[in-house]
């Protein structure tokens, strides 16, 4: 089988396609024929050896995807050969076949395209847990979502709208702000003085929640535009790590702060399946739209990483197992 490996830390040219034996599933594992693999920023960090990711090369690239079960290991229940499945925590997902842990794998309902399932797993489940469990959005709440045209931001905007909330979105270009509005944001604004603009749009009241995936560059403004007893949810640090936050500043408006992680909100197989079922249900009903921003064959993994890092696309990038580039 063909698989993409990282042979040393550095630029995208270190992603190499290798032929390896088809893996055999061990206890609690499934072997899956990969139909689509999701491309995520954590894959870039792993390639670069930054952000706590990486390790001694060679490293099997990718962790998210969808496909069909081709073989089953010992002590696996609830799965059969031929089942359509998806996952978000299997090393080596940039491949034609991959081993996945059964307890961290979900079944994909009939009618859902594998590339959509792969694109929805990590970012869709993140959006679902953020808005329903980490900081539940209530009908009438106004929330600020940074990087609202990104993978998580675009889906989170839609989920907040589904829950009856109102969204003010930030994005860095006219094209991205238009995408945020298309996803249901009531307002889409640029980053300069976003806090002042948010206060203006809310009549000086501020917002109940800020979902901030940018980090260092936005955290001060995010705190400034919260209502008393509002919550800052730090979902990422795209602009760099957030420095220490002054507790006295939080106390001035009795603010809440949290830095959640996906693993803590999919801690059991039952919880993972419940969240995936919610996301897949929204997609099937047409209430949640997953945008595919680009499709690449395995031998174009380098180009996929370049496109992601250059922010040239809107929506999720996926790798497909067929030869040649799909677009």
C-alpha cells in the first residue's frame, strides 16, 4: 500500500510517498481502506516538529479520515468487514490503508460521502462540543467567533445559528467575511479594533461568549468585548501562545475563561458516537454544510500542505487515494 511519511522535520518537501505492506489489525483494531483523509494544521505542526507534535522520523502522516473496514482484529465488537467508518485519531491516515482503534471509530450513515465524513470529524465534532457542552449557547445569545471562515469557525458559526444564537464573525479578507455571512453570521468584521466594533454592534453590552482560535493577537480584545459573567473560550493559538491573564481583570466583570481540548470531550466511545451522530444528523438534514476547499491525491500531499499554510482555500482540504490531482 502507499502511505505518506515525514522523513525529517522541515518544509512540505519532506512529505514522501512510500510503499509499505498492508497493516494487519491487532487486538481492538480495524484495518480500513481509506477513501478520504482530512488535512489539518496539526499535521503541519507534526511535519515541522512544533507545537508539541512530531518525534523521531519517519512519522506516519495524518490522523483523520473515512473509508471501509477491510479486516478486524481480536476483541472487536460492533463492526463488520465492509462497514463505512470515520475517525480522527489514527496515525498514518494519509494512506491507502490504515489501522484504527475500534473504540475511537464511528460508523458513517448511508448517503454521506466519505470525503464529507472525513472533513466533518475533527472540526465538526469540535464545533459541536464547543457550542453544546463546553459553553452551551442559548437562544438569543450573541457570540463572537474569531477566524470564522476557517474550518472550525465556519462550522461553529452554523452550529451557533442552529442553537438559536447570533454570531458576530471576524475574518481577515472580504472573501472570508462573505463566507462567514453565508454561514449565518449576522455581522462579519475585520480584526482592527474588533472589540470597539463589537461593543458598537451590541449597544455597548458586549457578547455572552467569545470563541477565540487566534490567541495572542486577539485575547485582550476578546476580554474587552465580553458582557459581565461572559466566557472566553480559547480554542486555539494561531497567532501564538496567550500570555498569562490578569485574574484581577477577570474579576472586574466576573468573567470565565477556559481552554478546552477535543480529547476531553470525546473521552469515551459513547461520547464520541453521540457527538458524531449529532454532526452527521445535521449534515444529513441539510442544516450543516461542510465545505470542501480542495481535493488532492496522496502524491500531492505536499501541495495540500502548501495550500493550507498559504490560506489559499476556504473549507476543508482532503486527500483521496486515486492517482493524480483532483483539484
